[in-house]
């Protein structure tokens, strides 16, 4: 895992913890708003409730963006690994078996040989 992926995963973990805290505070405020015995102005609670809902929306949007960023970082990591693998490949694309234009020689053949003619020049 790359350093970038580790940093993004750390940010995702932090965001998840903040989401849990916000959801808990929002639920507590909702429950205390329903309680008529609770002293305090209703406007203050409504404003706090609205602010927490906005923070929750922002945190959820941040979480989605972090997920997308992590996905892109993982794709980039796979692409870099594939390019590195191709760059260090030992695949031979040209095989030469001498300068005589007769006979048949083959390296590794995975599959059948079609159209081969034996015995004639």
C-alpha cells in the first residue's frame, strides 16, 4: 500500500469517527427537543439541530469524496505496477533459428500448429 493510500485510509477512519459523534449528538438533541421538561429556548435548539444536520451532510460528502480518492489512488497504484511489470518483462518477440530456409523449429508452442507443410521446399 502506498503512502498516499495510507493517508487517505487514515482520513476515512477519522471521518467515520466524526460521523458517529455527529450522529450521536444529533440524536441526543432530537431526543432533548422532544422532552418538554427540558429548559431552554426552542430557537436555540432548532438552530443547533440545523447546524448539526448541515455538518452531518458535509461529513457524508467528505466521506464519499475520500472513497473516490482512495479508489483513484488504488487504480493508479495498479496501473503503475502493471507498467513496471511490462517494463521489466523478458518476453521475446523475435526468434531466429539460423539462416537456412528449410525445416521447422519451434520454441514453446501452446496450442496447435496449422498450415505446416513437411517434406517440400
